[in-house]
């Protein structure tokens, strides 16, 4: 009988990185020596590479100070290795890289490679440079991620505005309809259909919508070579009702109200210079720089961060915040599992202005009863993850795999679900090598205990989760 091993990884949000390194160039000896001094050999042990991959990359963007930000590692299972690699790259002088950086590009380079069964530091001599597709609507934007957000929003709005959601066949007995549309922008900039997973009555309608798309894009490039750009549109709705569109973060403003007259805003206005405000790198897409923090059981600040693209500005804001009297902040709700937030700088009328919430905003993830005594939001999130994993280990039926005749090897399974406003597990979807496995996954998910719902803007909220896990058939 084949032995079945189940490996689970939990993500509230996840990022996928391409392992296809366009440049398989010579080793950069200077950078390789630098990282060898910074990264211990112990951290290089027990690295699991992605399927068909044997290298790890550093991925990053640059701000208008010509400094890398949002540094990410293409391998996400070793937090200590990730932290060490990020720290080392942040400390390396940007000018020594001798690259004419462009804020509109995404950069990556190989950092670790498997050679003869061993993991070694091996920095590629050339960087991979990626530009997103573009069009007239988005050409005013200066940052890679903002251009990509603009393009994705344009496609999403097009589908939402042109799809006829009343096309539901009366014979369709389901009360909930799901549309899954996969398209791509080809190397000539035209929108093409890749795959559809929709009720049959929508198929020709959506094919026609894609064929009639009125915009020709400037195509995505990798090292100046045109490549395809993929986009996926998902929409669920109840028969007879228009689908609910995603709410914008700015809707929180009506609850917490950003202002330049409250004490916190005035304090920041006094201590932030015009030059520092420009470091915010804001625009009509990336409209605000926000502060996030938590409070421990004694009311002390912990887990402080910002979404700033500038480390210089982030350090200044956090330093100022630590000196501010927290008694001057207005909290509508205090809970040690809350994650608090407030805008600090907002892009308004073409310029950056200091505005903060009159009442401090907060959010809270769904909490299982067994996780209510966690000390921080981060711990509660980890607890949620563990409980899902333990639940699967106990409830998933591994004997099922033996009856399906699957070949030996790793079998990837993806689960999506929603915790609704009442804390119930809903909208469970699974993708796997076999329909029986998907049915088993849905069955197991339905037996998860009820959680206290997520909270956003002082109200219960729906929140989506995704869980990829691996079944190893030996």
C-alpha cells in the first residue's frame, strides 16, 4: 500500500514568483562574496525548491530615491533565511550595483543555487528586468506595481461592466453562480481568451466580450523582449442579484474620518519636512501612506509598520509615533488582537498632505475559540493556521488516495474559502488532481468549527483565505 504524507501551508494572502530566470549568466563574484559573509551555512541547509527549480531569487522594486523596496524572496518556507537575505540586500550600497534603475520595472536576480546536491550562494551577474503591460489610461504612473494595478483594474472593470449577469438559464438549479475567466495580453498587446470556467449560457457571451475588447496594450517585456501577461477574473453572485463588487479601502474614511486638524495630524505636520513628504511616492493609484500597529495587554506599542516605499520615511514616522502621547488618540475599540491603522500622508489634489484618522481604524481576523488567548494579532493568525492544519491532519481521509490510482509523487491541492460575517466557513472551492479529492476537501472544510468573524471598520466582515497543500504519494 502506498504511503500518503500530507503537507499543509497556510496563507491569508500569498504571492507567487516566477522561477524562470531569463538570465542564466555568469556569477557576480563581488556580490557572491558579500552574501557568503552575511548568510550562514546553517541557513542554507534543508531548502526545498519549487517544482522544476533549483534556484532562489531576490525580487525587488526601486523608489524615486533609487533605493530598493518591497524586497521579496522567491522561497517562502524559511523565515530566518528570508530575513537574513532581505537584511543583507538592504545593507548593500545601491550605487555599487552599477545599474540605472527604473521605478517602472521589477528586478530579480539569482541568489542561491543547488550545485551537486548542495545549496550555495551564487549571485547571477545580470538582473532580470520586467515591465508590465501598459496603455494610455495608465501611462501617467511611475511605479511598476501601480501600473499593474491600473491595468488589472481596467480589465476587471471592463468585465464587470460588460458581462450580462441575467443570462442564468432557468434550468440551472444553483442559487449561486461562479464565473472564472482567464485571459492574457499577447506579445502584440491584444487581449486573448485562455480558459473559461462558467455556466454554458455564459460561454459565447464572454468569448464575444473578450474578442471585442477595444484597447491594444503595450505588451509586457522581460529584458526588453515582449512576453504574454496573464489576468484572471473571478466573480460569484446570487441568481437574481447583482454581484457585490469589492469595497475600496477609502470606504473606511466615512467611519474613521481623515483630517488634518486632529492632534496627531498637527504633530506630524510640524515634524515632517516637505522633502520627507515627497518620499511617500504617492499618486492616484497608491493614494496613501498608512501606519499600522498593535497594543499589548499593558497598552504599549508593538508590531509597528507602514506601507512606505521609503525606509527613510518609514523610520522617521515610526520614531515620531513612538514619541507621541497615545492618550491623545481616539480608539473606538480596544482589543489586543486588533490591528490598528491610520493614514499618515494622502495624495490629494495632486500633492501629498498629512491627514490622520480622527478615530483610529482597526481590523481583526477571524478567531477560533482556541485562539482567543493569543497575545498579538500575529499569534492569532498563526493559531488560525495551526488549527486548520491540525483539523486536516485529523479529518482528511488518506485511504481515499489509494483508491484513486494516482501515480507516486507530489500532488498539489488548492483550497479557497470564506469566513462570512457570522463566522461560518462558506464558498469552499478546491482544485486537485482528482474530483474525489476535491469532494473530500470540501467535506473536511465543512466540519471546521465556527469562528468569531473578521472585523473591518467596526463591523463584521467577510474575509477570503487560500490554503495550498501537498499530498505526497510514495
